[in-house]
C-alpha cells in the first residue's frame, strides 16, 4: 500500500500550473507520483492532453510488428524473446517471408511496419540495406512506412559494420528507413540498466543515438519499461532525460510507457498492476509537456485498462499490430483486430481516427 504522507499546498499549485501549461520540476514530478491522489493526477494530466490534443478523438495506426530475428547475444534479464547465437529456436526471417508479412498488412489497409529484432552478429548493414530496398521496391506507390530498429540495434549494426552511427543511420535512411521506434529505453538510468541489461547500450548511448537520428531528420518515439527494479526516482530521471532531449531536438513524436512482463524471464517477479500504469501514464503526461502524443500499451495492459488510461493523458491507441512476438513470449497475449480497436475507442467516449506513423490522419479512413 502507498505510504500516506503529509502534504502542503505546493503540490496542488504544481498540478494546477501543469494543467495550465506550466512545467513541473523533477522534484514536483516525483512528489506528484508519490503523493497525489490518482484522480488529481488524472484531472491534471487530462488537461495537458486536451491542451496538446484538443479533439475528443483517439488516434491509432494500422500496422504490423515484424521481428526479423530472435537471435541476440545481449541476454537482457527482462527478455523472454531472445535465443543466443547457435542455440535451438533461433531464426532469421528470409527477406521474402518479411515481404509476405508486409503484403498481408497492406491488404488490410495497413501502413506501418514496426521492424525490430535481436542483436544478431550475422546481420550487418548490407542485410538491412537489402531488406529496406526490397520493401520499398515491392511496395512502390503504396504507403508502407518502415518504423524500424531501436537504438540498441542501430548502435550494434554500426559497431559490427565498422561505421559511425551517423553513417549507419544515413545509409539506412537512404535505402528506406522512415522512422525509428524508441524501444530498448527500459529505464534510462545506469543503476537500473546495469542490473537488468548489463550488456546493452548505456542510458547516454540510447540518448545519443536518438540525438543523431533526430539530427538526420529521422523522427522517433520513446518508451519506458517500468515495474522491474525501478523506483519512482528512476522513472522521473528517465522522463527528464526524454524531456531534455526533446527540448534540444523536437524529434520525439510520442511516448509509450509499458510495464515489465515477467513470465519466462531471468528477472522474474510480479507484474505491475493497473493502478501503477495509470499513475505512470499521468505522471508521464505531466512531465513531458513537450512530447505531442502519448500512446497506450493495450498489448501489456489489456484493452479495458487502456480505455481507462484515455482519461489519464493518453491520446493514441497505438498499432493494431496484427502480430506480436516479444511481450507474448513473456506471457502477455492481448491482440485486437481493427474493428475491435475502433469499438474500444468509441466505447470509451472518443472518436477513432486512423493515422500514419507521423500522426497525420489517413485520408478516407476516419471512423
Ligand atoms: S531485449 Fe532486445 S537486446 Fe535484450 S535480449 Fe531481448 S532481444 Fe536482445
């Protein structure tokens, strides 16, 4: 149970300032997270959401996750998806199989391919250049957005291809990379990263990768995986790092908090609950006054909690996905067809608007 603390008027003042468009300090974010009632947080976060996204509508994108390989040497303790190189069950999807998956997405009107995978020592930059060229050639004249490669992947491709990160991203963009997912952020403090993913990029490397991408005109999302060994101090530090970089570059389109899924992972433990999710969504919305959109993680929370979270600062329901292999490996198996996703949005009292990866409405697809 949450500790009940004495509070003075400063938290009320901070929450109403945030609702009116003012900025919270890190200390005020922490105080909001630890001391504010859930409904107070909802009221203030919803005011921020309505200022940034005034329409009583929730956006979503029709897309597909494609996990091109599960081979990964990094062995993050929170991950149930990877297979170490040379072990049974490891795969690399043939390019033709990836094209077929995208074809299926295009057939149902999808536009966004979320392409992510493990850090596979056998896949250097030429493999990705070949894949991206093949996608763009096969779907020429159609809207197929390659939302591909989180910072850990991009950094590793650069390393094993003996290129700088800037050269790597520039070459990938030239062959078809449109935007990047902000995965692998976990919690951007080295204390947490050392414990849960000791061989992965550091917090500074994740931020630097996003800085380079934004500098090249590649827009990205940002995520936060909370609920493992992190404290609220860690989460607030994470939010401040995202906010600082956004002040510098303006390159983040959206922020996506989601909770650690423990099944089958080395870390194990319990799953963070709905209340923690709602509190985390609201504090994120209050802290990130410069990030335009906040995306639901219905795949980890389930559609009911995602619906409730629309009153806590979210304005986007994310992707229809069609296929999900990463958190489902850790015991989380929610999926939703397009019609059901739209129904969930409307049942929560909002209009449903289909968008592209850059959050622009898809003409003719308004529900
Ligand atoms: S989270 Fe990513 S980098 Fe870490 S083990 Fe899983 S696939 Fe590899």
